[in-house]
């Protein structure tokens, strides 16, 4: 997330493992931020320097708000059911489409 503008800047679909975080970190580390705020999950200190890392659940309210909004709009993020698969490709495509819609308020044309 960016504090200067609303919305989600980058996402990775996967479990909460170090391998998944490494995929996200490959992109985020290139942004050269001076501070990374996290909820203190155990994999973050593996890649984020202590001097650049702030653990603060209170500062995460905007991130948690975006997560809540994603779960509100995308039923496939709730749980596995007969109606919604949990394939990585479909989750990623669904989240990407929702983020586009929330930002532009229209569905992109696919022609």
C-alpha cells in the first residue's frame, strides 16, 4: 500500500510462508522505502532489516481495511465451496480484476 494514494499497489496469492513473502519482497524491495510496517508475522524479519521494520498492529488499519474490502467483494476469498475454486490462477485473476474495478469503477474491455 502507498500512504499517498488509496488502493492496493501489489499483491501475491499464496499461503503465509516465507516462499510467498519472498515473491512479494522481490518487487517491494526495489521500491527503496525507508520504513516497512507489518503486523509482526514471523517471516517478515527474515528479509526486512530491523532498522527499516516497524511492527505495529495499529498502523496496519488501512491494510486490514483493504483486506476486509477484498473479502467483502470476492466470495472466493471467504472459503472453499462448491461454487468457488481456490486455484491460484483464478484467485489472482479475480483479485486483479476487482482491484481494477475499485480503482476505475468500470470493467475493462477484453477485446
